């Protein structure tokens, strides 16, 4: 069987049997390699760990390892990847074809080595060869009636009151789940105009939900995974909000539904951050959530808005047992009493987050409180919330 080659516009697209990923620590190398592989449209990762994290074991793939990964520890990591995932084949790009580099590449199990100077067309040829070899060694596909085994648990963080602490809760909850959970955890920033989860996690994602929506008709799991950014300290995956607020209008409720379904098919948990409005996108997210964390506070305007918000959720026929009340800045002596609020809202608070200077400090440093100060009251209450969400998973027997 030969790889297909189609003409799209004036650019020739080579269709391989397996996805291709470029791995290099340096952005300029990743760009050079993806340009050399233009006809294939390869994804790009900054480390072997990031590739391993985002792709599913068992899914065949071809990787191009760039010239910045030539240290002994890089060869070790590549070797471990290729041993643990025999369905992955690697081609390496090096500056100089030195004997010791070749020896280490062979030991690591790399299929082919190409010199940087010969990228065009040797790299593409090497990938085409690896694609054919992988095809011939692949076991026959087992037919499975259920296309995706995992059904990730969706937790949407919402509040009818802006500035109540939704993003602080969403980022910390997502990181806490990523730390406690063996399966992938994804944070979806659905505050499409002013989402700042990437900033709060000190991340600089290459893609945002706008990029996903631009090719939503052709979006598949592999492509979506390649657009998630990895939060290195916790392993959390992020689909960031658009950089340009004007892009928010282009994201529809249907798009978000497609994205959520794809995320649920591979992630154990998906945490969704939202804006404080009931628009189509937010309603569709709330409707599809297993848990809705409603963030309130101890002041009367917030409680009034939360009360109205809960009534709206009722009108939307969202079952009340999905709602988890969290009270933020809950230690203020000048404000209302927690029990009084619970009576007013007819809900028990599942976590009380104290007001603490450490929150704005950790936001400004881009290190969530659960990592920055794990023993603090703020981190402990957010950890408790993660425990409630995880207990829900166990209660319903879902994959964790
Ligand atoms: N428990 C807390 N103690 C001290 N400061 C807090 C606490 N919770 C949140 N803050 C601060 O309040 C501000 C608003 O928090 P956050 O951005 O999480 O709210 P939000 O609900 O996401 O806001 P928006 O509606 O604008 O999206 C942040 O600057 C944050 O540092
Ligand atoms: Mg926010």
C-alpha cells in the first residue's frame, strides 16, 4: 500500500497512514522541521514527555526528534519511549552524522538518522519509509463497538457573579486533579473573551480554542490533542481561551459540544472555566457537566446573584445533585455567616476557601496555590474540593 498524495490548492499534501510529530526543545528547530515536513502537516512538541503525555499508548505514530535532543539523557528518554511504545517509530535529525551519535541513536532504537543539511527531501523520505514499516508490523485492528472506552468526568466552574474566584478555583482544582489522577486531566478555558487560565498557570500555549474551531469540521482526537498545552509542573493539559476577545463570537455551542465529546473520549477529568453569563456556550457546557461548581462569597450581592443563578439552573432542568457550592473568601468576620448562606441557598458548602494574600500572589507568579503553598488553608480547601469530585467519579464507577 502506498501513501496517498493529493493536490489541495497549489500545495501537495502527502497522506500517511500514521500521524507525525516533531519533537524539539527549541521553537526554531520545531519550525524548521515542520516546514521540511510541510506536505505531511506534522504536530509539534517541546519534549518527549509532552508527546508521551498527550498521545495515547497503543496509537501508532511517527516522531521526528530534532537536533536539540542529543544529550545522553535525551537518548535515554527516547529509548524508554520506543521500548514502552513499540507502535512509535522515530527518525532523528542531527547537525553532524558523527559515529557516537549514530551509535546512541541505534541503541535507543531510532529507525533512521538524517543530517540537518539534507533535510529536504531526505527527512520526508525517511518518514515515508518509517510509515510503511510501521504499517507492516502493526497487529490487525480489533473491532470495538464502543469507539472510545473512557468517558471523562466534566466539572464546570461557574458563578453568576464576576470576579468571585472562578478562575482561581478552576486552575487549582484542575492542577489538584492532575496530581491525584492517573489519567489525563484537561482544563478548558471557556471564558472566551477574557479567559486568563494560561496566565494564571504561567503558560504560553501555541494554540487556543480559536485554532480548534477554525478546523472543527476536520477535527479529530489526534489533532485536538496536538493543540493542548502541557503544564509541565503538574502534567495538566490546557485548551486556552482565544488571545483576541473578538474571536469569542466565532465559537458556537455546537463547537464546544464537539470539543467536549473529544476531550471526554480520552481524559479522565475535564475542568471548564466559564464567564459569568448565561449564554448559549455556557448553557451547553452546564448541560453537559457531571458536576457544576458554583463559586459564591459571603456578601449579600453575591449571594443574591448566586440565588438567582441557582434558580436559572433549575429552569434549565439541571439536576440539583450536580451542583457543588464553594464559598470563596469565606473567613471574613464582617460578612455573613456560612450557615445562614447555606440556609438561604438550601445547599451545603462543599469547600470554604479563606481569603488570603497568597491567592493574588500565586496568581501573579503563575503558580497555583495548591503547588505554591500546599499546606495553606486555601490549598487544603481546594484539595478537599478535588476529593469531592474524585469521590463522585468513584461513586459512579467511572475511570479515574
Ligand atoms: N480566596 C481568595 N483570597 C484572596 N484573593 C482572591 C481569592 N480568590 C480570588 N482572589 C482574587 O480575586 C481576583 C478574581 O479572581 P478570579 O480571576 O479567579 O475570579 P473570576 O471569577 O474568574 O473573575 P472573572 O469573572 O473576571 O473571570 C483575583 O485577582 C484573585 O487573586
Ligand atoms: Mg475568570
